[in-house]
């Protein structure tokens, strides 16, 4: 789940399985654990100097639980108002669902077990 602060409309998103995790803007290859990589691009971000919201300062790589489909989550770049999230999935092309929720605004990524 990705929580979003600030004012504005619901964020947009685009999700798909990709062959590798390339960072937008630089093209750098990011290592992501798992058999396959689900890339989720979330649009609707503003820059801190425009929004007054502090940028995310937490870890860029998070391990998944010991069991289940998610092996790792890797943050990519924040480029031109789009945030990249790469989800390393333990098995090939598991079904997934991405949705938005309100109060607070957030994007939820569910990967089937």
C-alpha cells in the first residue's frame, strides 16, 4: 500500500509485468528479488516545493514476508510526476490487482498467493 499526502484528485496507475526493472529518467537497472517483476507506475505526484508535503524518506528496498507471493518491493524513480514501484514476485506472472482508496488517499497493490 502506498499512502499519499496533499491535495488533488485520485492518483492514476499503470501496472504490468516487465522483463527487468529500469529506472525512469536514468535507465539504470535495479536489482529486484523474485522470479518476475511487476512494475506499477503511480501518477499524480507533486514535487515537495510545489505541494509542501515532505518527500518519502524511508527505505527504497523492502523485503517481502517469509511466505506468500511478494519477495521484495523496490522503489524506482520519481520522474515527471510518476513514481515507480517494482514488486518482485516469487512465481511467474501471478494474478494481481491495483486499486485506489480514499481517506487517506492510497494505492493498494494485491498479488495473489
